[in-house]
C-alpha cells in the first residue's frame, strides 16, 4: 500500500512515517496543499492521509478539489480540532474517515486497515489462500501452519498480491506500493523479491503474467 501523508507538523509526520514504514506501508510525505495537489496528479497513492490545517490552504479544499475528479481514493482526515462541525464538514466533503489529534498510532493503523480492506478483494484482517495465512495485524505469515521468515519488502509484496487475489498486479503498481520516494531501487528488485518469496512459498503460489506483472489466484 502506498500512502500519501499531507501534514505540516514535522515531528508528527516523522513519527507517523516511521510507524507506517514499520507496519509495511510505503509512505510519501508532503507539507503543503500545493504539493499535495501536484502529487495527486502525478502519482496517485492508494490512500490519502490529509491534515486539515495546512500552511497554504486547508485540507477540506484539497479534498473538494480531489473529489471533482476522483470519487474513489480513500481519504482519512486528520485534525487538531475535534469539533462536530469539522467532522461533519469533512465527511460531507467526501472524506472516508476522520481522526482527531492527538491520536494513538495504533488507532491510525486500524483505520487504515479498514480502508485497505475496502480497496482489496479481502474483507478480513487475516487472509488465507491455499496453505498460506497472512495476518495483517500481527504481520505474521504461515505456510501450512509453520511461521515463515519474510523480509519487510517480501511481506509488503505478498500482502499486496494476496489482498488483490484473482487480479493481476502490474509491476509499476507493486513497485509503488513497495518503495517510498527517495529509496534506492535496483531495476530488478521486484523480481528478486518474487524469487525469494517463491523459494519460501513454492513456485506455484505467485504466478507471472508475462509482460504485465504478477498474480495470486483466489481460492
Ligand atoms: Ca497542521
């Protein structure tokens, strides 16, 4: 999952980035409304986490502008103000969810999992396909009941494929979900991760769709 975080409070943004990366998200961060609108045009994230109070404009205006062209992108609003009016205005403007500061990171992670489930084909936090179980809360993957040791990128990649079981995921979609801006990425990095996953899961679980990407079949 790739998340765009729009937040001008740098210490907060840094701590959220750290927690989200640790939880297996690729996260890109901007601090202004202008940068947010630009990014939404050039590289659409899977989920937008949007602060309402920004230095150049407010999050509600960004949200309204976004909803003119995109009704689907899940948006979670953050605000320092926990007023009913703000909440209602945010939801009326097309936000999917709302979190008032200060909040616990665990709550943000839980809300993100709900939005993610809405995006994918999977409706629960534990995904089971064939003998493979992937728990998106505890980040544990088992094969036939045995724990698998996966690197963070391997886990992110497998999660993205399993959440979208039955759908082909293109190489660029997978790469965007795996890497944040500024991360060094070798051109064959994706193939290397797939190779390692196949060593651990067997060759059949992840299918190559030649020239397009990869897929895990639904049950
Ligand atoms: Ca702010």
